[in-house]
């Protein structure tokens, strides 16, 4: 029996023309309605309530409300009931236990009735099945989680740019990538201020062009993070939305931090280039060495026979001149073969501690002869350099090849060729790379530098100047620098080249220094200026 009268309306006033009795309204309600008595037993349920619980209505009446909760949930429910019995209405979400043991997610709305004396005599509870809603909500939460986490892991931010108002909004990840806070001016100008100064003009032009041509945004560019000034590479993507008249109104897209990716890519290209270079050196070295070797045998035979023929010829024979020409040509051929051998790294090595400055000084006359009269020659040879273990003959070849190139580069112009020696140290604080992209091994080096104010080397030729037979000269053979590279490699040294077309070129050779017993003098000179005049 219901604890209060059913009809007319319990609060007393009449409802005109009501087609249903209040009882019918309760029974017909599509929400589950439960009435719980003061003993926590079910006094009444409508059809919908019984259906949700998986019972027939008459089976439910008389059962304890706790029957419809899972054992784990009972203590919490008892606490709720206690509060309700003290007069508190409540609305909460909880699961209910159906007859078959399955769970129903429910929105539970309960209101107790307490009389003037404070006596509780039951409550009306309306229960809405929100299982479907909860499932959707949880799916939504899941997908939101996936989206948020993948964006975070991928460092992928999103933005939407409202074009007419010149305002953009950004996701948390984008704010993190740009290093901006909530107060940052989110307009086109604000975005351009984040773009790295070197890319700014290009990106401003790109945005203008994109809005005019209504195409996608797809560009990699650099940004300077606002918060710490760090430089990052990003990849921006975006799609335009057009209004009815075809005017762009919105740009929606993503911006991904691809700095690590770029660095890895750079490193990969660098490694590839090194590998290619090593392979090239290896195969060309074998080839050049092989040819030079055969060549030398032939030349020995040619020169020997020419010599014999000269002795056998009667004085005044017209053949003498021809034989001398054969000798001269053979000498030139021997020179080529020597260069090829040097390049291959298979040349003879007679190594001894060499004082580089002395070696260069002793070559003075040869160097002067190599440089044309109109070209000034400057020697700046450092004293007290550590020695280096080297083959003096081969070092002389290096100096000559570089000086000849320098002289040829200034040609007849009134240029300057500078030959200098010095020393340098490579360590963690001063990392160095050579011309071929190899890291210079840490340690002390003696340095030979040949600089000229000649025509310079253009960016396209620069990576190729050490390739055998690469030449830009009419009569060049393209063997001078390959020989230098081979010899320096053979000495565990390194080569660096700097050149500015039209301004000049500097070749720098680093050879490992032998340990010195005496400390270096001249503390007044900065290390890099050592040996310069
Ligand atoms: N100091 C320099 N200034 C400008 N270009 C240079 C310089 N040194 C070398 N080069 C460029 O590098 C190329 C290769 O030099 P390399 O010495 O190997 O050959 P080459 O001088 O052309 O011929 P050779 O075998 O007679 O030395 C040159 O043709 C030139 O283009
Ligand atoms: Mg040369």
C-alpha cells in the first residue's frame, strides 16, 4: 500500500481536465518510478522500473532496495540511504544490478518525505537508464584520450584561424610547441612573430598566396619558441573553408614539431655522404693505385731503354733529340703516376719527425718559382711548432700542389698567395669537421694553410675538387688535390677548404702533432692566431 493517498493530487489543489488519474500517470511514465518505505523495502514500482531491473512489478514489491545493488556497492548505498532518511534529496549516477546479474547505469533521483516531527516515512525515486549514454560518454572519453595523447606524443598541435576576425585558437600542444601562454596575441601578426626571422618573409608571402589561390597549407618552417627562444622545425598543414561566395573564412589545421625528425634526416644524409665518399675513395684508390703501379713498370722500361739508346747513338745523330723528347714525356708521365699513387694511398712512405715550418722554408725557392711575378707571396711560418710524423717528400708534394693551384687561381691578377703554418687543438670545446664531413679526431695538430685571393670555387664545384680528374682548367689533369687528399689521409690528417667565389680560397691541412717536451712559447698570442703575421 502506498504510504500516502493517490488521488486527488497529494498537495491538494485540483488539476482541471486532467485526462489521467495520477496513478495512471505514474504507471504510464517512461521513467522508472520506485517508492521505498521507511524500512528500505520497495513499496511500489511502475512497469518501467520493473522492466529495467528485469522483474515483473509484483516480484519487486517487498524486496529490500539493496537487492538492486551489487554487494560491493552496498556500504556506499547504505550511507546514502541514511542521509536520505535524515531528509536529504539527491541525484547521482550509479549502477544497478539486474536480475540476471548484469549492470544498468542509472541516473537516480530520490526525494524523501519527512513529516513535521522529523519522521521519515519513505521516498520517491526516479531512475533513468543511462547505460547507452554512459557507453557513448565513455567512448567519447576514450577517443578524446586517444586524440589528446597521440597529439602530445606526436607533438602535433591544432589550430583554427578565423580569417575575417584575424583570430586563431590553438590546442594545448600547439601552445607548447610555440611556447606561448594564454595571453599571446593569436592573430596573423602574432603567428608571424613566432616564425623564425629567416623564414618570416617567405611564410608571410605563402599565407597571402594561399588565401588568394585558396589552396592547402603545407609547409615546413622554423619557429622561435616565445618562452625560451629555442629554434624548432615545424610542419604546418591546413585546409580552408570558403563561404557561399567562395571567400576563405577559416583555416583549420595542425602544426607538428619535426625538429628531431629533421635532425635525424640530416644525420642520415651526412652518413650517406660519408659512406659514398669512403666507397668512392676505396674503389678509385684501388684503380688509381693499380694503374700507377703498371705505369711505373712501363716507364722504368721506357726510360731505361731510352737511356741505352742514347748511349748507343753516334754523336750528332738526329735521333738524339727524339729520344730526349721521349725521356721528357716519360718524366711527365712518371709525375702523373706519382700523383695517382699518392691519391691511392699506396705510395711509399718514409716517415720521420718533421718540423713543418722548416720544410716549407726550405722549399722557398720552389714556391717563388710557382707563383707568377705579379702575384705577391707571403710566408707566415710559426716558430716552435710541435713536430709531426711525416714523409717529407710527400709533404713537399702537398705544399706544391696547393701552391700551384693558388697561383693558378690568382692567375695574372695582382693577387696574394699566403703560405702559413701554425697549430690548433681539436677537443670537445672546439669540435672540427673536415671537408668530407668527418669529425676531426681530438688532439693537437700542426696546420699548413695555403690561402689565395683568386677566383674562388663555386658551391657546385666545392664538393668535387678532391675527385680524381675533376678540373676546371683547360690543361688541368685534376690530380693535384686528389694526391693531397691521399697523402693527408695517409698521415691521419684532415683537410678543410673555405672559399668565396670572386674573393679567394683557403686550404687548411691538419697533421697530428707529436707530443712536445717543452711547453709552447708566446703566451701573448691567441691560439688561433699562432703563426700568422
Ligand atoms: N686555390 C684554388 N682556387 C680556385 N679553384 C681551385 C683552387 N684549387 C683547386 N681548385 C679547383 O679544383 C680543381 C681541381 O684541382 P686539382 O689541383 O686537383 O686539379 P687541377 O689543378 O685542375 O689539375 P692538376 O692535376 O694539374 O693539378 C681545379 O681545376 C679548380 O677548379
Ligand atoms: Mg692543381
